[in-house]
């Protein structure tokens, strides 16, 4: 399947008067994280060293992630001519590194690694769908629509590969759900919060908690219950829980209330 390119983005429709400063701050952070796809490619190639078919798919996936970062960065540069993407990405890379020398998954198994990747793709697909819906700026709306479609396809790649590995590794449902929930909780790790700090060139020392709260405030208002519900359903599916069941429905409600509460929490960072 041939993917889109930056030339397919309708840049001529850019409307600077419709740029939302809060969404711009979130996009700057997202551009850094997406553009870091090559490090994830290296890590996954090491973990799945003897699976050439999946390694080839990972290389395509990483290329698309890098393209996402470039598209978001190009939009952010139009919205803020002072945005120096290359300099801020270097600063991000200097302060945040993946375990590139690992030869086995930090999740304890290959199935666990694939569950964690499913969680990430569930989160990004719902985020970009929500951002596309919320933005009034037509170019950002289209970029996010294109990225969201890619992320749904990426989820399917990891989920289908998970099914293949579960046949041999046979990790139980409890372990699957534990890995999925653990990866959700890692949304407060340094990657997004440090990307927010670097992407927005914040003054003063880096404070993870403040930057994480500031980012959550920016993105929390773009979500609607349906956006989060779809993401939670994808996470539960990867975790071995039926989303339409009693447990799935109640976890989805709980996730919505928890998300709204956290995104409303004040933060010191801008």
C-alpha cells in the first residue's frame, strides 16, 4: 500500500488565524516523539532479530512515523516561524534515549512487546482523531486525519503479529492485561513530558511532573467520550479483554473519568 507524502498535504490552505496556541504546543511535542521512530526501529529489530518478515514491516512503520514527525514539524513551523525543529529534536535526543543495546524485550517477552506497541498505537490513533476533530485549522485537521489512518493500520500490524506470537509464547490473559495497563501508566514517563519541554523550548530546569500535566491540559480538551472509548477498546483487545463485556464497558467509563480529572489538574509549566 502506497502511503501519503508531504506533497499530498494541502499546505496552500493554511489559515494562521485559526491556529490554537494550546494545540500548537502539543503538536510541537508530538513532532519530536514521532520523528524518533528510527530508534524504535533499531530496538525492535534487535528484539525480533530472527523474524525478517516482521523486521521489514517495522522498517516501513518507522519510515511512516518519521514522516508524521516531519509533517507535524512543517505545520508547526508555519504556525510559529521561530520553531527550530532540528535544534529542538537534537535537544530531545540528547536527553531521552531508548535501550538500543537491548537484545530482548523490556516487557519480558515478544508478546509483551507487541501488546505494548498496540497500546501506543491505540493511544496515538485516538489522539490524532480527536485532534483532527477539534482543530479549526484546515491543514492540521488534514495532517491529523492522515496520521490517524496510519496509526490504526499500525495497530493492526502489531495486533496481527501478536496473534502469531501468542501461539508459541502462550502468556495468560492476566499477564497480557498487566502489560497493557503498565504501558498505559507509562504515559507519564519522560518521553512525552520531555518532548513537551524541548519542543516548546521552556525556560528553567526540566520538571517531569509539571511538563506532563501541562501537556495533558493541552490535549485533554480535544477528546470526546467516543475518542477515548475507541482507544480503550483497542487497549483492552490487546490485553485479552473483550471490550463489549461488563469489564470492558466499566473500564472504559473509569478511564474517561480518570482522564478528565487528570487533564483538569493544574500544572506549573506553560
